[in-house]
C-alpha cells in the first residue's frame, strides 16, 4: 500500500525551521503541515473542525471515555471544535509528520448541494445524534487524494490548481465514508447535531461573557434537558464543562503565545477572580498558570 511518509519528509525538507515541533502554511488554503520530533505526553489542547492526517508517527486522543488512535492508517475527522487531550509520538530520527485540513462551512455546503440526493440513503435519512469526532481509515481513494495533495505542494502552479481540487476530493471521500455524517450533518440546519454546532459557535465567540445553558438552548430552539443531552452526545462534555475548558485553553494561549500576566489572562477569558482561575487552571493542566510555558503544545501546536 502506498504511504504518505516520503511525501511528508520531502515537504519537511523544504521548511527552514529547525524547531523540534511546529506548524507551517502549505500554500493551499486551509491546509497546514505540522511536525513533532519528540514524545509529547498526554495534555489538553483545542481541536478546531478539520481532518487530521498523519503519515509518519502516531497520536492518541482522549475525549471522555473514548480513546482515538490515529496514524498512517487512520485519520481523525472533527465536525465541531473540541477540547481534546492528546499524546504525540515522534523522535528526531522519525518525527511525527502530518497535515491538517480545516473544514470551511461554505465549501462544505457547496459540495453537499452539488451532491444533493446522491450521497446514499444512510446520509439522507433523518439524522440521529452522534459524536462530533470519529477515526477513519486512510485507504483507497481517500489515501490517493491525499497523496495528490501532498505531491502538488512542490510546484506553485500545482498548489494553486491541483491543491484546492485535491482538498475538495478529500472532503468528498470523507462524506461518502462510513463516518460521513460527522461533516454532512453540519449542513442539515434542522438536525440536533447542527443545532449543537451553532451553540458551539456562540460559545467560541462569547466565551468571555456570562453564558447560561438556558440561553444556549433557546438559541437552538431546544428545551434545556434535550439540549444538555444533545450537547454531551456530540462533544462528550456538558455545556458548562465545555465552556470551562474552552476558557482555560484560550487562557493558555494568552499566557504562552501573547505573554499575558495571569490576572490579565483570567479577566480576558471571563473569570472575575484570578485566584479561582489559577485553581481551575492547575486542576486542568496540573501546573499553575505561571508555568504555562512548560506545558506540552506550547510552541504553536495548540490546535493540531
């Protein structure tokens, strides 16, 4: 079976950074390349909607009572943003190498509209609630489309023409897969899954304000108990647990990437009390916020 590792190693050689881990633009909109050449222990981070494809090395992800293994044979498909815990496995001799394809809703809507009525009965039936993240085998046409995407990155004109076409094919192959609902359901506005996704948009936009579960449920035209059940089914968290984790992860970014003081970060993410923020930060990350720079995924890898 063909592998992506040689293409990813060739891409890594074109990037001048000698940092042990990092993220780089590929020249194709919405596609990021990342590398990690060390073991990174399990630690919280925030995953945005996207497809995480690894060609060399492997990761484990943890969400509630679920564990995900993704590597050269399995990618990870996320339809909604999720506070995740992740461990990464790479070495200087054989670094973890991969790409992340962001999910752009306008492009997804346009693709589903073109395929209207042709995606199969399983997707067109009324949509049951399901998780917002699933592993998917990297094989067949999905693997071939990803190889075309990576191969085109070496040529500027190929990046411009072949790159977006390869990304669209990857989305198409995921939509047609056994876990196509993770993306397809986002385009079905009346489904509970899409309603939860809209609530997540509100949380990520307004996380620093006072958000009540009742207001989020009303935004989704759902009762509070129904919204609570649907939210946990999709994200693996209750709404309040999710909001707390988002605030703490956003605060980590402020501390690590922007050099904010602890009290500044606390207030910016919605905490009225820096001492309460420090307690909850330490409980979540197992170090006080003053030591955030030492945490895993503190060098630009906050979302991959």
